[in-house]
C-alpha cells in the first residue's frame, strides 16, 4: 500500500455511501476546512468530486451517508 504524503495541503476523509460501499483517503484541500463550518465543506467537495466521476463514467453519483477524517499515518 502506498504511503500518503502529508504536506499539510490536504485532509483525508473516509466516506461511507448509502449503497454500503466505502472510499478511503479521499483528499480535500485544507484551506476549505475549519472556521464555523468545521469539516462540513468536505462533504460538498467530495460530492463535487463524485459528480465529476459520475459524469465521466456515465453512472449516477452515490449518496454519502457519512464521512470522517482518516487517521493520520
């Protein structure tokens, strides 16, 4: 397994989808997180990423059930 490079520019999230699937280490720019919204902008960013993937694949995007920060390391 490749090791993640932690350069401080990204925060990684593990995502659970409504269809039971999961995605690990989804990257979100650090600069959009924090403040009053906390990690909520990560959901919007990952939904946008999923929409781009869906558009390219011709499949509908998956609905996100939950997302949590991936453990460092």
